[in-house]
């Protein structure tokens, strides 16, 4: 079974995970979440597989977060919509295999 990797090509951690999987012969499929953002349904499915709330995968050190979202109180549903519209705010990489997902940080 392939490991799906939610990936941002500009992210060093994402690149490191892809190298690790490749070097260890683990078959994987890259899903570039910047070029092909997740839908609300897809993001909810990922969160269920992670067994985490949306708050666990928000990149709070991103400039966009700091400038636009820091200090504001959004509900989980509002954050899900925000992340689908601003995929650079999603922690990455996220690895998915079957019904389980995990954040690939650290490698």
C-alpha cells in the first residue's frame, strides 16, 4: 500500500521525508497541497486519520498566520475552511497510509 505524502515543494521537512522514503524503498505518492489544495471533506478525513483537531496542524510561525490570524479566535470549522483556502498554513508533511496518518516532523 502506497504512503500518501501531503507535501509542499518549498518545505525542507517535506523534502527530507521524501528522501527518507525513497532511500528506504517505501512506495509513496506525492500530493502537493499548495498546487492542489485539500477540500474541506479531504481535510476533515486527514484530521480523523491523524486523530487530532485542526489546531494541531496550524503553522503558527508562518508570516500569513502572524499577519492575518494570530490572536483571533476561530472555531474548528472556521479553521478548516481557512486551511483549505490557505494551504501554506498546514503543517507538513503529513503521511497517510490506509486509515492512519501522522505528521512527518521530525523525520
